[in-house]
């Protein structure tokens, strides 16, 4: 079965509405199949299997509390039920001893998502280089990125 509009919407919601950007460690659960597999190439060795293991990874690191992951672009796979999502991630710096306390760390990346027949995510693989810079306002940074052409975006990284 090819990718449909509901799969694309589910992918967006996983990252934005009620998902990784929600601040709720249970938020992404609604978009994952019970036996989903997740791999984060930079932040975790090996695969996380099942909603509980995925949730534990995010809740333990308290990343989801201050994480915002707006979607820049979605690409549809040919021949199978998968998409690739380009995103920009912002994580608020909560270390009170840091000179950047309260500011937002930035990093851009992409994720590969696969779906089952019920439209749930069965696989998420995140690809990114990690931290790329700091900004005072994730909203201002995101709006500035949105105003750039694709050529300009390809010539920059992070902040």
C-alpha cells in the first residue's frame, strides 16, 4: 500500500502536534504502533523497541519537556509505505550554570518513518549531526528559516 495523506499528517503530528514538541512524554505514543522501533543515530546506541522503551529514552533525558521540532518538508517513498521528514529541532537549555541558560540549542535533521496498515508509525530512524548553535528565540529562528529559499537553506547549518 502506498503512502497516503493520512500517513503524511501522522508524520507531521508526531513531530509537532501532541508528539515530540508537546512536552508530554506520553504524547508520541498515540502515533506509534505498540511494537514500533526507533533509532536515534546520535543520541542512542542500538534500537529502542516498543512505546515504553521509546518513552523512557525521552522522559529520562527530559528532552521532550523543552523540545520543539517543526517540520520543514516531507518526502514520500516510492514503492512502500514510508516518508522522510526534514525538521529543525530546538531544545531549551535548562542548565542554570550555563551562560546560555533559557536560550535554545538548535539542530537540523531528518527522520525516516514507516507505517503499518492502521496508519501507525512502526519505524522511526532519526539522522542528525547533533547540536549546531544557540538562538534566543526558537520562533524567530524558525520564521527566519521559513523566509529563506531552499538554496539558502542548503548553504547553512543550525543557527
